[in-house]
């Protein structure tokens, strides 16, 4: 595969750290252990939690302790017409999962193998077999993936 010579000025822009990376990584020798969640913000029924709906049908959602949220970035409506948000959450935050995770079109069931009953579920991360590291990162975007 051939590489294109981008020149000195363009190269400095190419290797400039992204703003969200700089906001998250305080010590480059010890990057934080985080989970990324993408979805639509709603009110949680839990005190000191934020609810993130993982699909536009509002069938799957998580409640995240607000003190576990490290950083948030809005996804513009030019990318997702309804807008959304990325949240970076401490890996050890106790995220509560709700909804029907076993819907046939739901790719997270490939990683969890869980039956959905509408109640809280415990999702496994780092499952082997399907190459899915974190099922929360597989939120289906009805307008296409990005």
C-alpha cells in the first residue's frame, strides 16, 4: 500500500492529538481504563445517575453513576439527525443495564448471549468468539454506522 507524502505542515496536523484524547489522558504512560457509551441522554430513576438510551426506540438503556462519567462529547445533528452523546465512563463504575437485549436485530446479543426480560441485565464485556470487546459500543444507529 502506497503512502502519500503529506508534507511537513500537513503532517503536524495529522499527528496532533484529538481534543477528547487530551481531555481523557492525563498521563501518557498510564492511559485511563474507560468504557465508551454512545446514545441519547434521558432522566434516570436512580439518584445521582444519568440514563443513556442506546437506541432511538428507547428499548435499551443504561443508568450510569454521574461520578463515574469522566468526559462527554456531543455528536452533532449533522452526523446523527437526532443528535447523541459519547460518554467515557470509569471502567469500574457500576452501570445498570435495562431493556430487551435479546432483540433479533440487536448485535449485543452476540457478545452477551443473555435473554432479555425487560429487567436489569448483567452484560459481559471482553467476550471471546465474536471479536466484540464491549457490547455497549455496538449501539445501532438507524441512520447508518459511523
